[in-house]
C-alpha cells in the first residue's frame, strides 16, 4: 500500500479519535490521565507479562530446536526486538519475524527452524485470537446487549477469522513455501525462489512434523498465546482501576478483543496509528465505560506502546555490538 493511502487511513482514524476526545472533553481526559500519578509504571506490568506468555508460546513453537544453553531471558530479548519492529514498521509482522530468525541464527538456531517457528507461532497466535474474539463477543453481548452494530461486526470478524485460520492450516499441511515454487516462471522473484528450493522444502517439512508429531509443544504453544491474550485484557482492567473508575472483567474482555481486531485491520499503518485510538474509543463507549476513560486509556496505551517499542529498538541496536565483541574475543583479537 502506498504511503499516501496509509497516511489517509491514519488521518481518518486520528480524526475519529479527535472527535471522541472533543466529545469527552480534553480537560477531563487530561485530569483522568494525571490521576495515575506515581502509579503510572504499574500500567506497564500486564504488557510485560504478555511478553512472557507469548515468549513461552513462541519457544514451544520452536519444539526441540532450542538448545538447553539458550536461556528463556535470551528468547524474551529476541522476541522483544522482533515485536518492536512489528509495532513500528508496517510490514504485516514479516519484518519482525525476519529479525527474530536472524537473531536466533546468531544464537545457534538454524534459519529453517527459526522460520518454521515464525510461521507456526503466528498461526497458533491467530488461532487463539479467534478464540479470544469469541469470548470477547460473548462478553459484549452481556455488557452491551443493545449494541447490535457491534455484535454484527464482531460476528463477521469471528467468521472471517475462522476461515483465515482454516486456510492457514490447509496451506501449511500442503507446504506453504513449496506452493510458491509452483508460481509461473514469469512471476517476479520466481527464479530467486527456485534457488532456495531445498531450504523452503525443509521449512515446510518442519512445520508439518510439528503439527503431526509434536502435540505436546503445540498445546504449550496454544496455552502460551492464549494466556497472552487473556493477560492483555488485564491491561485495560488495571488502568481503569488505577484511574479510579473500575470496570468489570467482562467489559475488559470485550474492549481488548475489539482492540486486537482494530490493530489487525490496520497492520499497514505504522503502529496502527489512529486505528487503535479510534477503536478503543468506540468499543469503550459501547461497553459502557465512563466517557473519559476510553480516550484516556487510548493515550495511556499509546504511551505504553512507545515505551516498549523504544526499549525493543535499543535492544536491537545493542545486538550487533554485543555479538561483534563476542566474535572478536573468539578470534583472539584485542
């Protein structure tokens, strides 16, 4: 998608968000956000725990490819770097996953294993998100029984999600990368794909073997990503409590499930700018949250995203120097 179109989408989302801000009252939103005070760092805790759960799910997607010497904190660091790229660069998560594969390779994990884990991890995470959307839809039916437009929208997304996940598993069972090799010879990049035929076949085989022969790691992977989605809903619940406007667990589930949809639909926009904010404001309104909470939470959540993205990019920046020094030491150079 061209930059101009992305900018137009982001502008439309920000305009909608601005309307909600004006409707709620900028002064009241500012006063609400300031209410966090010294407790503001607590709002970062749920997302840090989401990273822990997702790292566990991603580690399980690697199956037996993870060396025992590779600590969980190292994988946590690698995943943080990849997600920082995903949250800033509008590449549909491709850029961040490529970074993870690269950093895993530097830690002794073959690229084929890393690439297979990237495909498996994203597929299972999407599967668990579909389940989470189903839970969020049921929650919205309870807290906002008259919001028919929202119910229909979530139901449509849920059906589309089921179809998408089914298609992903169907493609992987038949070899996603191998199917690319069947493209016509005139297709751009076809010859470059042909040069990596064996590598792609190796990745496809590893993916098929994981689904067919490694049920234990598959269930752990699903549990990790499922836990991550549930922990994500703790974020809005905790922030609302810190702001002095506590909400129910059902409201938190409904809000978070819709936010995930808004971000997924706006993956071509850097950081889902505008789409995330407007989505939060809309669903908070329908879920019955106080008027000022939605826009205030949108601002707090954007601040949280910036903190985690900033730390992730610093970690990524430190990677080259970190491994470069290690390489010099092994070579016996001063």
